[in-house]
């Protein structure tokens, strides 16, 4: 559990200051005044005017105004309908397009790790403990317009560990990037599970798909028993079971507080994932679902959203042989809820907008294309109340682009998070992350 800093008060004697300490008081006062001035500056609203604003969940304004204050969206609408305060900083973005920051629900940026080969099931493992907040991969994601991301451990286990939801604020500590979905319980991610070919290995891993399902079910049965013991204790410490980090995580899943993100490809594996989720009653997002177009009606009927990927040069494992760009429009026609992900480094975060563009070529609607990299993905991570669309009250996470989001000629110009510009193509150092290869620089 991430510990919050504890502030303690000194006794009266400890708080007395002698004469030599007085200069420190002056310095402290100056620092406080400077901080206060900085906070006042942040309270000054900023109005982005003249550009095309794509809200995703509402209207698109050809000559719009986006008003930002205190890191959130204060108002958005057509020019003339939004009242711009007299003290606002006005930024003219005429000829440009603004849309929500992209939300990637499945990525491997940050250089994190998951479970090891000691077991096939590691629900207690946290990728949080291995992510490098200064990784260049975060800068590349910002260059692609990604502002929020679900960072996953790998898929070589039945349960690889806990994922982490991050807001890509430039930070020195991973804690400063966390997006809590339950701050009181300190839940800031989901649980990565996998079925199909990836988890099949020598013991202690399963050797068949049937054994995979059996091992998985057995652990969830233990988790149900653990949950029931906690409930029966009713807060009595003497009756509580010994703490078990693995089962504790699965109880969060069973109680709907932590979402299962299930790697799956073949249509029969998709059906198994649905069957297991139905048995234990947990929330789930189906990831990859290569054969989704074969069972789109079943996915839609199940109510579990899908997170799909488009790869323009398929290859590798045989279970992904049916990866076709028609999956998006087929899922849309079936009425399933879905979005795209990068699986970076399988596909590059800088090219995220290309995935829905390819699906549009296969017949997917423009509205679904917009939702599939923004609000649909935010819903899959329980963060749609904060990001994924440009609406008053939400975090001011948005991108400024040079033209239509699905045009091959369009370039991402700026990325903003909570009202702060965090990436700018005109900055020579930032531009390297848009145009260069992996590992632009080492720090």
C-alpha cells in the first residue's frame, strides 16, 4: 500500500527559535509568498479560441472556445456562447483542431515488470514497483497525444500482476502519476490475466487450456473463502484471517473495485474468459480479441467491453492469425462496447490515431473512431468522470493537432494535461520524441 506522508507537530519547546534562525524565517516567508503568487498565476483562466473543438461526447464547434481554469475545463462551446473572463489569457488556435487527450487502455511503456517463473498466478505483484517514471517511453506517448494510460505487466502468466493507471504528468515519482479509482482503498489499476497460448509452459505453469482454467478457478474459489472469512469477522481483529496479499487483490476483483484486463485471442478463448467472469461475477475488459469478428454478437450480449488492436504487418503467434481490421466495424454493428489500444511496444504510441483511421476505411463510423481512443477507453479504466471528453468539470487533458485527427497528413502539435502544456512539437527536445527512434536519449 502506498503510504501518505504523516505530518507531526513539534512540542512548544521544540518550536522555539533562537536568534540565528531568524534569517531562515525571512527565507521561508519569501518562499511562501512566491508559492502563493505561483498558485494565483495558476488560477488565471486560459481561453483557447478560434479552432475546431471536438468534444467527442457532445457537439463539434468549428469556431470554438475552450476555457480552462485550475487544471479543469470551465466551459466549452461555440464562439459567442462562452463568456471569457477579462483576466483570461487568450490563445488563438485558429486553423487547428482540439480534441481530448488520448486514453490508452493497454500499454507496456515505463519499462515495468510482472510475475516471475515461480508460479503461474501472481495477483500480489504490482507493476507499480518497477516502473521508471523518467523512461523515454512516456515522452513518446505524449508525442502521440496519449495523456492517460493503463500500464500492464506481460501476458506470460495466467495472472501476471496488477496494472497501473497513469496520468502522464512529467514526474520524478511514480506516485505523482497515479490515477486513483478508489483513493480510500488506494486502488489505481486493474489486474492483468491471460488465457490461450501465452501462459502455457512447463510446470508449475499449465500445459493445456483446460488446466489453465482449472488453476484460475481454484484460486478464485480460495479468494471467495477468504472474502467470506473477512465478512464473518465483521471488524473483529481476533477473527480476521491472516493477511494474504494475493487473495486480498482478488477480493477487490470479486467486489468490483478492481477490473480484470483479460488477454485473449481465439474465439474459444474469448468464450472461456466470458464464462469465468460470469461464474465469479467480476468486471472484465477483453483485450486483443483477435477473433472478435467471429463472436461479436456474443461479446455484445455479454456486456463486457473489448479493447482491440490494429497491426498493419501481422505476424508471430498462430492464434493471432485472424487479426483483421474489420473487427472494429463488426463489433460496432453488433452493438458491443469497445476501443483501441497500442500494446506499446507492439504498436507505437505515436501512431495511436492510425488504428481507428484504418477501421474507418473498413466501414466503422467516425463517431465510433473518436470514442475508440478517448471516452470508450476511459470507461474501461473507470476514469471517464475525469477524462476522455471535453466537458466542463473534467480534467483539462487535450491535444492540439494540425488537422483532421484521421488524416495521414495531420501532426500532433501540443499535448496538455490538467491545463499544463507537457509536450510541444515546436520544442526541439520534444520534437526528437516525435520523429526519432526508441531510446532518444539516456538520462
